[in-house]
């Protein structure tokens, strides 16, 4: 059994079960006891936690996805980093992967459903790219389909900042080799267009039910991404709309410069197609150029296809699929019958050529990844000088950085303007090997740096004080308020920046404050016939407020009893509404005959008050002549009546009125 099961992380997250395992981490279902909700927690595998590179990559992922907030991206709630454990707390998705969904549908989706999914994926990529994040591992296994048909992109495990340049053919990339871009396969410079290529492959697979390239090994598939162009979708299924085919093949162009330049550009075409499926983008599928290679590199070229009749937009071009194990196109051969009878020779020749091409491709890959480093002297590069420049200006300066990327290290107080690079590692003008592509820089935070406090679940006044103590500010006119069923009213739902973020003093903090659960109306109960005190107690218990108390005379309602109320019973009210009561003052003295003069003799009588047959403890209140003469609790299961002694001047007939739990239940006229 996994030793994390049942463990409580940071005295908050209770691990319940394993729900997934990846190359770097394991994902658990957990419960957040602070907010009483289920979450997903990704924990770096213990066997990798001791490796500084894996810890850095895992930390990079947490930093990458913490910057993102989009309905089509899995949300991140919390990030924890310590010496012995690193984990990310994310929303728990109730759904399946897009790959599982496609398998349930037989491997192929209708083009309208595929359009629905790819539009959401591209929107998610557009948001990530706008924040400077490249996913680098877009595939159906990393897209979650929810029950309502929406999708969320997950697993930024090998994501990196867009200013990063070069990629390596990592184990993760090989695991996703069917979806990687040609530049990823070569380990060369990548940018946001690499994600769009992968999105194009996902779209290709959804509408055709197959992958664009297949092979016996990951290496052979990677080489096909570099050197070949797949069959167009309509050659596999003529029912696919021309425009959707054009979008797919443009996204999958081997040359990044002929792909969509941004997710917004691809999304615009998808939206135009959605509005008009018959639109013509005037995009020639067969003029897709393969990327140029150095002349001394081994190249795998597609085998020229015989002539065939093509559609209008083909403009007379044809190409080979460049794939093994794929169905071949049928062509009309112009050779005469004698030439065709020489066929038995060609299968042998083609087989030999195919073997030679495959061996050459494997050698090409091994030479560029392993053998060349054994034969050639290691290639070195001169580190540029970035000290004294402004980080925000330099990080995107590809002319200065060339093959290098900047990694932001800790900020420190300094007299230099905030953002000025103070130190760099490796140092300027030093020579480094090809494996070194990052320059870690220490920047100035200005004369002073402060850190964002953790405001999670704080009452808003406590949060305001914490912000002031941290020498930060907030704008009361920019505070956001939202109803929340889990976060208590007047407590903090969320805030930005994240805790422990270094900031300049006086920086502004964004807050979202809870309004508590949204009020729901309920029917007003009746308080008529209750005593005034009991009615007030009931009103308060129901979350209502006691409004004004009106007094009125009544010949039929005893003094102190509620005669009327506003709002009336059964009207819809909400918590906090005010209730006005009208309480009886008894008969109007002006309409009553004056009482007879009191007689000196006082007579006592015993009155037996019947108990209700409820079997519960009840309160008995007895009133005589407008005054309470008895008030006590009794257990109705122990006796059937209660003897009460009352006294009055002799010769009078006085009604004794009794109440059970504040409600008038009867009266007994006593003669004295």
C-alpha cells in the first residue's frame, strides 16, 4: 500500500487514494480539511526527489501552472516546496482523458465534435502562451473531457517559459513522439508554434481516427515528423470538410514559419469555419515545404508517387506518406502491360531501399545524438554579458542571448534600479558546452524587497492588517466580492500575488472576499398566538430580525399575546429580514365597566390544569387577571394534570388562562 495514503500534508490535505502515475510524479485524490473539498495532489516521486534536476523541473511546472487561470486549464490551488516533499494541489477533474473518450467512440470523432474540442484546446494554449508558457506535451492523454463536454488541458510537467530556446529529446518527449513537432524531434529551438503543431496532430487524429505517422520505434516516428508529410485527412475520409483539412495541415506544417503564428490566429480560422463550414481558406495543402537541412546531414526523403488526378487546390502536386505500415494510395499506371509484368523485381528493390533508408535514418539520429559527441571535439559557446542590463528588456533579446535563455534567480536589495541584473552564472565571456543553455541571473529588487504574506482563509480585516504589516497596499475600490458556499463570509477566497512572492514595498495586492453562501428565500412562519418573548426568540433563531413592536387593545386576545405580524405567514423572506409584531394589551379600559370595590376577604382555590399528551417536557404559563401567576416546566409523561393554587377576593369569577410553550391552550373560570 502506498505510504502516503491516510497521511495529512501540512495539517490540511488528507491523502485518500492514488488516481494516476506519471514519469515524474504520482497523483492522489485528497480532501482539503480547511475548505472541506476534494482536490488532486501531484507529489514528486521519492526516487526523483533527490535529483536536483528533477526537483527543478517539478518546481518549474508548479511555477508555470500557478501563473495560469483559464476555464480550459486545470486550476492550481496551492504549491508546497520543502526539503523532503514537493507537491502541487490542483482541482479534481470529474472526467476522462480525450484519448479515453476517443477510444470509447471507436477512435474517431465526427468533425463537429472534434471542432468543439480543438477550439477549447487552442483557447487554453492561447492563454498559456500569453503568460509566456509553452506546454511542450500536448496530446489527447493530457486533455481531460468533463461531463458537460468542456475540456481542460493538464500536465504541464515539461512546460517551460517561452523565452526558453532549445529543447532536448527527453524521455517524456519520446513517450509523446507521435505528437511532437519537427523542431522538438531534432532538439532545436522551439516556441509557441510547437504547441500548435501538436494541437494539429490531435485534431488530425480526432477527425481521421489515426495518427499521421506510425513506426516500429519512437526514433522512426520522430524522423518522419522531420522529413515527411502525412496523408491529408480527406484522402482518408472524403466527408471531412475542405476548410477543416486546411486548418489541420497548416497547423502541422513542418516549417514553423508556414504554420499559424499564434493560437489566436488558429482560433480565428476555427471560428470562421464554425460559422461557415464551406469557407475556403485558399491554403494549398501540397505546398508544405519540408524544413531545410545542412547538406552534410543524412536525409530521409519521401518516395515520389506516380501521377494521379488531384483536387483543384492540389495544383498538380503529389507526395509520399513517408510511413511504414500505412495503406498505399491507388494510382493509374501509364506503363504498358509488358512493363507491368516485370513487377516481381521491384518489390525486392523497394524492400532493399526501405531497409537502407531505415538504417540510414537510425544512423542519422544516433550520429546527431550520441556518436558525433564521441568523434568530434565538444563544441563550446561564449556566454554573453548581461550584467547591468534590465531583466525585462534582456529576457527576450534573442540577438544578445543567441542560444541562451535567462533564468530568474532570487532578487536582492540593491541601490541599482529594480530589475537590473547584478550577477550571472555562468559568468560573462566564459566558454560552456552545448548542454549549458541557461544563464541564472540575480536581479536588483531596488532599495528594499518585501514578501507577499499568506492570506488564505483570513478574515478581511485581518488580511488588511497583514498587507499593511508587509508594507504592501490594496485599493478598496478594486476589491472583488463573490458568493461562496465553502468560504465563510468576510473571509478571503483568493489573492494575488501568491504567498512568498518577492515584491517592491507599496506594491498592490488583489483580493477576492467571500459574501458567504447566496441567500435563499423561505416561507415566513406564523408567530400569532405566541407570547411576545417566545415570538422574539423564534424570530432570532431563524436568522430574522425583530422590527418594531406595536401594541393594540383586544377583547378576545389576552394581554402579551401576538395578534398580528408583518410579513404575514407563508410570505417569502430572506435571512436578515425584519419582522413587525402586534401584541395585545388586553381589553380597552375605556370600554370596560369599573370594577367593584375590592372585598377584604381573599379566597384560595386549586385549579387542575390538564397536561398535553405529547410525552415531552413542556412549559406551563398561567395568567389570571392579566398577570402571570405560574411559570414552570413539566414532564407530560409523568402526570396528566398539574394542581395550581390561585387566590382572589371572595365573590369574584375570574378566568384562569394557561399556555403550553407560549401558545394559549385554554382557560378555566374560577369562583372565589
